[in-house]
C-alpha cells in the first residue's frame, strides 16, 4: 500500500540520514514520527521508527543496571605472553613508574598515593620473550581493594622483595 509521505517527512528523513551525532539522529527520528501520515499504509513504518527511537534512547542513557550489563573496567586481565607478572606493593613505592618504564605503556605516575585505581596491563619484552606486566592499585589498610585477590589468580606465582 502506498504511504504518500509528505515533504516534511522526507526532509526529516534526509536530516536523519545526514546526522552522525546520536542526539541529532534521535531528534530527526522524532520529527519523522511527528510528520508521518497516520494511516494503514504507514503502520509498519511507524513501528520501525518507534523501535529505532527506543533503541537510540536506551543507547544514549548508557548501560543498563543489573546482571546483563557490566559497567566499569575489567578487573581480571586475561594472561598473554610467556607469563603474567603483577606489580603489587604499598602506595608510592614506584610500581607505576616501573611499569611505564619497562612496558612503555604510559601508566599514570604521580607524587600522591592511590593514583592507580584499576589494573593496567602492558607487555615487557626480554630478549625474544614477552611477559605481561600488570600494574595494580596499592595495598593499604586504609584503602582496601576487595577485587584484588580475583585479579591475582591469573598471575604467575613469584616473590620479589625490596633489598
């Protein structure tokens, strides 16, 4: 069945096709829905526009809360290379500076404690072998990190002390 779309609808559709910003696309979709003729020939088109508006609105709102969507950075780093080595220690002990120097990752290094908030992976080459070096947040009684034990499960066990 012919839709007999109006010039206003066609202009809104052209604006939708040209728009790259999600907000502009949403505004164009709403204008398309407002100007579309309401009759039996446009039922499917109206339903499609409403569905697109819903999807775009949800996308702009951000991730959903609950079990299906995760928010925040990954707290467990999948091992890569010959071994995964974690840098673990007290605040301002030079973990991030060492990580940045050995891996070239550009990890945040600052003169104040608790700069590193989440695991920061990087690859450290040694001869023809690559090791994954993971910079972790500082361990301190004042600043507990509950997920740290889960992150350490994938690391290669070893021990290094300050001399």
